[in-house]
C-alpha cells in the first residue's frame, strides 16, 4: 500500500529553520508541533552516517525543538526551494503600503519556485495592477503570483541586469541569458523581453539540467524507438522529427545524436540554442548577429567533413535545400520540422521548395511526437505536495513513425494529388499518434482525455 503523501510545510517549521540551513542539510521543514520538528528527507538520507545525524541535530538546536523526526519525500531540495520561495512571493503580493521584499529577493524566489516545481518556462507579464507571474509545468500554465505595481519595474530591471540586457531600453525586444544558482548546482535560463501595453513582458526558459536521455528512457513506442535506432545506422539520408513547439523534439533529437556519435563517425550539430551538451557531438550555436544562421552555419559545417549532421530545425527554404542536398550526398542528416504529424512532413518540405520527389528520395524516417503529463506516483493524480497540487509529475513521449523504403517512395510519387499522397502516408504510420496516446492512457501513463486532446484525429 502506498504511504500517504507528506504534509505541506507549515509557517512555524519554515520560520524556525533558515533556508540556508535546510538546503545544506538537504531537507525540507514540514511541521513544528509540541517541540517536535518534522522534516522531509530524500531517499539517500543517512548515506553519510554521522553527517546526516549531525545535520539533524543542528536543525533541532536552531529550531529550539526537543526532537527531530523524518518523513520520506521524493525531492526535498525541490520542496524546500518551493516552500521558502513562496513565502517571499506571498510577502510581496500583500506588500501594499508596506515595504515589499527587495526585487533581488523576489527574482530569486521566482526562479527558485520554477526550479522547485520543475517548470520549463516562467511568464512575467505587466498588467494594470502589477506583474503577473505564471509557470509552465508539464505542458500546462499555472498562476504563481501577482506582484504589486511597485515591484513591476524593479523586478524586470533586475532580470535584465542578470541577463546582461540594457535596463534603459524598454521600447524594443531583447534576448539574453543568465545562470541561477541552486543548492545542487546552477540552472541556465534564456531570457526574452518585449514591450506590452503596461510595461514589459519577460519570458524565462529554464534549459535542461539533466544530461541526454537514452532513447529507451523517452517512453516512445517500441516500433518508433527501434526505427530511430536503425535509422541512426544509415550512412546517408534524412531523419525528421515533427511536432509543435514543446513536443520534445529536441530531447529526442539529442538522444538519437548521442546514439550515433562514436569514434568512427564525425557528428556536427547546429542549434538554436544549444540546450544541453551531447557527448561526442561538436555543437555550434546559432548567432545571427555574427552571421551564423542555420543556412550559413550549415554551409560551413559541410566543409568540416562530417558523417552526421544535426540541424536543430529546418525553418526556411535555404536550410531545407541544404539539408536535403547533404542527405543525398553521403551524409546522415538529423533534424526537426514543424508539422502536425508524420504524414505532413513531405507537404512541409514541399512548401519550403524542396519538392516531393527530392524529399522522397532522401527521407529515411519521419517521426511525429507529443508529450503527455504523467500522473503523480505519490498521489495517483489527486494532487499532493510532491506534485505541487497539480496531480502530474513529469511527461512521457508518444509518437508515430513512417519508415521510408522503395515501395513507399513509389506509392507517394504515384499519388495523383496531395490528398491521395497523404492517404498513402497515413496508411504507413506506425503506430499512429492517437493510437500511441490511447495506449499510454490505457497503461495508466496518461489521462485519457488529455491524451486525446493532445493528438490529432486518426484520419487527420
């Protein structure tokens, strides 16, 4: 029987234990009642023997407690980041007519909350009554706070300083990057600002802290995972990953790139941005200001004798032409494309000027994917402290694949019109996005309604 989820940290426990002490001990204070301090600890707690005991004793003394008890918790670092940060944000929200927390502390609290909840993005939007803060977590946007008007400009200015942006420039969009320290290391954050009616909007993208996930760990259907592994052994051709923004294409692209990188092959990548380091791959960052676009960068990479080219995204006609040309002249090209499903990749390449015949000649595999939120294992989706009340924790990929061979190429080229061509390609999909999503829901890995909503109709 699954143990009950741990309680939400209460004010008395958080008041009694400073954040720095909790972070250092790798615990989260939960309750302080009757002289007993209860703290949440991780699976590895106690592994250093006397060190863990001494850390708990320091907590007891600092809290003025007579005893300390422990409760197992999935991720005490994340829980502590959330708990202390939200106290700061709560104080900022009610600071009307009183001195609010410093903008520096508020920005730290916003970023700590994002890291602690596993958010991928933070949205800060100037609104008439202040600055609205929302977090995107497991694909959904959740409100975090609404800061008062007095903090609106100082918070935006503080973020600009950290990201190396021009604080005085409020009429033009700006892009930058910052590093946010947390107890276990640091998180790289991409920063984008843009003017809006009541000030500025800031979007923070938290770049992945983890390393490259193996293909086996993505949750892909067996037939798609096998197809990707086999396509990676090809000496040439085009492998395309499709889906909307936020569908996990880059994560899968990196997993495939890591698999093909070995001592016998040279793998070069062109990305915007470089989100994570892929072992064995030489990664180049797009920099339009320096003249490095996907098109110009790809031309230069081709002069470095690559066996495999990883192109972060095919966005324009020039890049599409170069990628297809490289795929047809002895290079394996791995890339992503914005298309609704695997059958739509040919249409998209055709729109970019490649032409159906040219695309069909080089395509080896097209995969379309979506991400579905996983039910929280602690509360089975009911909402608890571990999942921050959302009922979900983490996401899994569902996908369909079309493996191109001579028979499929002939059928595609023989199709009399685009509708007939799409029908041929839809029939070649394995297993189909909707079918993969429904299977994930049936296995308890996703909500059935959300699975259907996230995937196109079977005949779409």
